[in-house]
């Protein structure tokens, strides 16, 4: 009996030392992330036959509510069914040496014009669970239309969680391989989350959005009951007016199943184009794009057309902070200072 009790205490101690756990299910092609035994998110890489990039999906609050849309992987009642390439949290871009990585999905039919690229998971390099944080390092290849590698990606995810707060750091290094890689000034980018229906902005009008290849996507009008999302930028801009503005952080607030929620995305001063422009829409696309000053400013700024020389690398780092309950500007500024060191 004493031995069993002793072993139980050892087991409980191990769990306490590794509150934030990573578990790799190679057969399912996913790495599960839990906080105190509760599901937080998962890194999933089902492959290009199902998904044209690896993503974090789903993402939950400390209260267990989803901040990410379920469709097209796990549809939920009342969700929009537009933009099938908007899945979970991801990073890619709309024009990389003429290849559209952003809009690529299994929904693209062969008769659609345009040149698409695919981001393919190539390995889990390391995993480390821990008391205060867990760290996952993965690699990927950005493939051109002929399935030839254009960019090598190495991404470190840092997951944290305590009390009513969760956070994700994404630190992605891209290395150009055989030749220069040009990220043309294009609105479709770069780090993004497709949020749940409750975090959309209330709207009763249909809209149509056209990508760089001229493909139009209709966003239908839907009932707005229970739709409570609202953007707030570090520069004091609110609502859908944040699109095309620059800010060091953005806060999306709303209410999901009686839980007040704040989702903050923070840019880092070491990133190209800091402070980033925001490609964030009321229908649920929440994105930061630092590489498209001309498009996102409606031509007021000069095009960037960022060029990464052959053999050179560039790193992008972002933090997402998910809070159950209020997260006011003063608190966010303190969180941002902890992230950026400024």
C-alpha cells in the first residue's frame, strides 16, 4: 500500500513538473497540446491531399471554448462556409515567386487559373513538455507548382497556460534555397487565425472578396444573434476599420458560450515591416501582413516586394494571447513589453 502511494505521489509530481504536455500521435499526424490535462490545441499535418499546409487546430480558451472555426474540418451549426483555406492558425503568403500559397486548398479545381504552392510538413525536430511552457520544433518545405522546394521552414512553437490565460509563440525562419525568393506586395498574408462564428463582427450584408488570381469568394449574409466580435488596435482603431492600418498589436474581443474572450496577436519589432499592417476582416479572418504596404494602404505606401536572397534566411515571430475575461490596454501593453522587451 505504501509503495502504491509512493508511486502515485511520484506520478503526481511528474504531472506537476510538466503541466503543459505535448504528445505526438504519428499515426494521426498531430501533436496534442494540453494544459493541466485539458486540451489547448494541436499541431496537425494531414498532408496536401487534405490540407495544403500544417496548422494549429483547434485552439481553445482556458474555459474550453473554441476560438477557431470548425469548418471545413469539423463543421459546427451556423458557421460560414467560405474560404476553405482558412483553417486554424497558419503562416503562408499569397505571392511567392508567383506562387499563391495562401489560397491553395483541395477546393481549387483544375480549371482555375493561377499558380499555387504547397507547404509540406517534413518533420518534428524536437518536443519538450514543461511546468511553465512546452516547446515544439517542426520543419516544412514550401514547394512550387512542380513540387520543387523553394523555401525551407523551421518553426518553433512555445505554448504557455495558467489560470485564465493561454499563449502561443510562433517563431518561423524561412530560408531561400536555390534562387532568390520574392514576396510580392500582396494582401493575402501572413500569420492568421480563422476565428469562430461568435468572434466575427455582426453583419447582415453579403460580400464578395477576390484573390490575386481573380477568383471571387462570396461571404453570405447570416443572422447576427450571438455574434459579438470587435477588433481593438494598439493605435486606437476599432471594428472593421482596422483593415489596412498598422499596429503593434491587435485585440479581438467577444463572448463564446457565456465566456468573455480576448484574443491578442502581437507583432515583434525584429520582424520585417514592423509595425505590421492588418489584413483582418469582420467575417472571421484575423491576420497580420507585414509585406504588403502598398496593397493594404490602397497605394499610399510604396510596394515592398520583399526579396530573400538565395541561401539567406529571415525570421518572423508572433505571440497570440488568449484570455478568458477582460484584457484591457494596460494589461496588453505589459504583456507586449514582456514579449518584445520594449
